[in-house]
């Protein structure tokens, strides 16, 4: 399991590395507050948190429709 705290301060490379470590994204937990993002000068984007949340909602709704978990 991978846990990322202060996820709003991660940049694209951080997300790619964690995704690679995690494999399929089933064991990844992130915590962050997009209103507290302070590292945009280093490429950090709180939009990634929102994108991951949207992706998880899509995956869950697809699993519910097919009956898989």
C-alpha cells in the first residue's frame, strides 16, 4: 500500500512513480487539500488529486455495473 500525504504538492513525476510502484492503482491512498497547494513553481498541481478522484469514481461505477469488485 502506498500513502501520499500532502498530495496537492506532488508533481507529475511523483504521480508517475507512485503509479508505477502501485501497479493497478488499487493500493494507493492520498490525502491533500487543493486549497493549500504551495509548490506550483516546482510543477505541483492539485488538479491531479481531482483527476484521480474522478478516475476512481469512473472505475467504481463501471465495477458496479458489471458486478465485479
